[in-house]
């Protein structure tokens, strides 16, 4: 989930958009771990909302998540364990 993600553009100097600002200038497409981390955190939150017995066991949750990812057939350095798959994670526990 960290490739070509549309996200809010960071504006260090502006507190609010200037007059004439377009929606396109407020967003940027980015890739990388900064874009993947919110998706993974959300997937873990969804999993823990259903399987509350795993709360407080971060290493176990990590192992489950990585074991149930969907392999994209790409280089491991690029894709990691693959695409997060909460449905498989829930079915496998």
C-alpha cells in the first residue's frame, strides 16, 4: 500500500490555503514507507478490533500479518512480505 499514494501536500509556511489555491496543489502522489505505515497501522487496528485477544502481543500480530500477506511476485526488497490482507489474517487465526 505504499506505492503511488495520494496524500495531503506538506506546507511548512502556510497555515491555510491561499486564495486561488486549487485542490490539485493541495495533494501529492508519493511512494515509500511513509505512505505504507498508515495503511499497515489501519489494517492492524481493524484486525485488533475483531481479535482483541491479540492486543498487547505486537510481535505475534506482526508475524501473523507477514505470514498472511498476498505475494505480489515482485522483488522482496521492493514489496516486503507483500500486500496486507486482513481477511486472510482473520481466517488464519
